[in-house]
C-alpha cells in the first residue's frame, strides 16, 4: 500500500466519484452503484439525470453524495436547456453538478458564451459545487487554460478533464496544467480512463483533488492488496 | 444514376437531414452546413440545441427545416430536462425534434417510463414531428420492436435507428425490422454510418423515409457521377 501514496483505503475512497453513465444502465445497476459507494466510503455516486432521484433515495442517511451530469457528454445543448436540466437535478436531490462546457464556443474564441453558460448552471445550482468538464482531448493547451480560467470566473468549484466518452481521458500532463491554471481553492477532477491504482496515484500526485471512475471497486481491491478485480458494472 | 434508385438528385436530397453534431462545431461550421443544405435542397439541417437559433436564422426564407437533437446522445437525461430542452429548441426555431429514448428503462422492461418520456417531448413539440432515436446497436430485436411500438403509442412521427455516437449505426436489417414494426404513417429514419450512395440506396430500399448523415455533400457528388468527395465537415 505504501507505493500508492494513500495512507488508508478511506483516503482513496473519499476522493472518488463512483460513476455509472452508460446509457443502458438500469435502476438495478444504480442501486448496486449506490450500495458499493456506501460500502467503500466513496465521496459520491455520479449518475445521469434520469437516475438522480433513485440515487438520492438509495444513499439517504449515508455520507455519500449524488453528482448529476448536465449537458453530457457533448456540451452542445443550449444553455437554457442545461440550466433547466440542472434545476431538475437539484429538485431530484443532486448535491453536485458535473456539466460539460460549450466546446464549440471555446474553439471559436467566444469566451463570453463559455463563461455565461457555466455561470447559468452555477446560479441554478444555488451553492452546490459545479464541476466544469473541459473534455481536454479536444483542446489545445491554450484552450485548456482559457477554459479553466472561464470556469473559475463563472464560480465553478472544480475543473474536470473528461467525460469518458471522448477520444481520450485524463492525463498527468492535463491535470498538472489545470492545477497550475486555477487557484488553490478550486478543485481539479481527473476522469476518464482511471482503471488502476498506479493511474489514480499519478493523478493525485499531479494535483487532482477528485477522481471520477467506474473502476472504483477494482481500485479499492487493488489498494487492499488483492488482485485487480473487474468492476461489477462495465463502463460504456 | 439509374443504379442508385433515385430518379433525380432532389429525390435523394429531400430525404436527407444534413447533420453536424460534433461537440467542437462552431457557429461558422453551422453556417456552412446551412448553406450546403440550401444549395443541395436537403430536407433539413440537424444540429445541437446551442445552434438551433443560428441555424434557424441561416435557413430563413428557404424550404430547409431545422431539426434539434434532445437528450443526445445518451438518452439518460431526466424527462423533465428533455422536455425543457425541447421547449428551448422550439422557442429557438426548431421544426423537428430528434430525441433519444430512455434506454435504461427499456432494457429493464419499464415501457411505461419509455412511453411517457416520449409523450412528454411530443406534447412540448406541439405538433412538430418528433423522431425517436432507439440507438439500435444496444438493443435486441425484441427491444427494437417494443421501443418502436412505444414511440408510435406516444405519438412520435418517426422511429430512428442511431445517434452516430454509439457502437454502431444503421443497418439494412434494422431498417427492415423498424419498417415492419410501425404503421405506414410512421416514418423510419436511418442514421449513423451512411457515407456512400450504395448504403443510402440500400436504406431507402429497406424502407427508410429519411436519412441522417454528415456525408450528404459526398452522397450528392457521387449521385452526380463525380468521384466520391470528402465532406467539408468531418463527423465526430
């Protein structure tokens, strides 16, 4: 365990948003996800809007929070739609919002649109932490820095690397860049492709303060010294 | 041209929803898409919510319609969020709505949820045609038939095969199945992976009444007897 850099299993577990976003996931799958999160002490479960109320009921009375994704995974819904989706998630019991930024506006240099889109969600989230998914696989380093600064200016609590549905996931280089681009009070969530302890450890060493993964149970098993175990629920 | 089965270029063009949904598409890209649609006489442009107002302005005064995607591409947003997204698209000028069904509910056999989700969108669309994307690559043949019947029961105008973001796109077998599963008054839209005239022709022969593709300009060029031309705008 010493090589992982995590002093205890809970040190790792409390960093994890235990994630299930595949489109065919059922209510039963969400129930399993929530029981796993409670059993291992994960920070949260991260689910799609249609499952927020189910997850909220399933984790009630435990410290496990519910993250809801918004504008996911393409980020090109209208800002009005994203805000309404956020409001519905909040009503259903979401504690945190993981929203995908407007990548087309960012690519075109229309930073005002990127910022106002995030600010709309932050406003509707009403104090709940908002994580802004930059989908770094599509961005230049310059665009990543601009997006991170827009997120901070708009009141986001976290910048987050990836949806897990794009061409690539979190990299140590991107986490390092994002950590440097935002102030110490802003979190950095590494997500996408984190499937073993070595990767999780490297992301935290690079400055990640939250990890999004669907391989959470496998990570905990590996940390406990067992053989890496395949997660019960496959990702998309 | 006789081998294609299309009597004229316009016969093909009027079947096509000219599509650009990649998350990094810019306002300029949407402008090109709309100009291409007007020039070739495509039925519509199919865009994400953030671009509906832009597209509506760009095709004004032409016969080209605007399709807006909803709950795209995973279908697991809450029904409240999908309905709000539809309302925003309608306000921005959408003529048709292409929505992804709740695949998790379908997989779990919760057909009431699948149907009510579609009905919510049909209601908000207020007479505008709603196409229900089944994302057939994830479904058994039985699930495809059940979903098609739910779509018809909920008042959808079309059943549609694919988002283009899943594991697979339209197949002749699926178009044939859907054509048999719905009444003659319900349209069948084939989408995903239609990149050449042979495929487009096969889909129409199998019963497709609409084609969704981002390779529309290449198809027209091929029909005109030119060399297959790479589309100006790449798909995701």
